[in-house]
C-alpha cells in the first residue's frame, strides 16, 4: 500500500511537471508568433522606406537636371 502511495505521489509530480512544461512551451510559441509578426511588420516598413528613398533619389536627380538647365540658360543670357 505504501508503495502505491509513493507511486501516486511521483505520478502527480510528473503530471505537474508535464503541465508546467506544456505551459512554458505554449508561452514560447506565443512569443515566437509575436516575434514573427513584429519581423513581418519591420520588413514591410523597410520595403516602404526603400521605396521612399528611391523616389526621393529620383526627385533629387530631376531637381539637379532642372538646376543645370537653369544655369545653362543663365549662362546663355549673360
């Protein structure tokens, strides 16, 4: 009888440990999912920033060309 009580107590401890490990695993999975979502958000923001940078570079080149045209026109006048 004493042996059965010892086995039952050990079984309860093992079940508690299993439940605790399962909870920890669930928490890690949730954290991983949140991290993955944050990574996707950061990637999207990076793509937007790169697209904006490209557009600004194109605008800058257009302005440079306009300034050069204006300077050539001024030189031609003067």
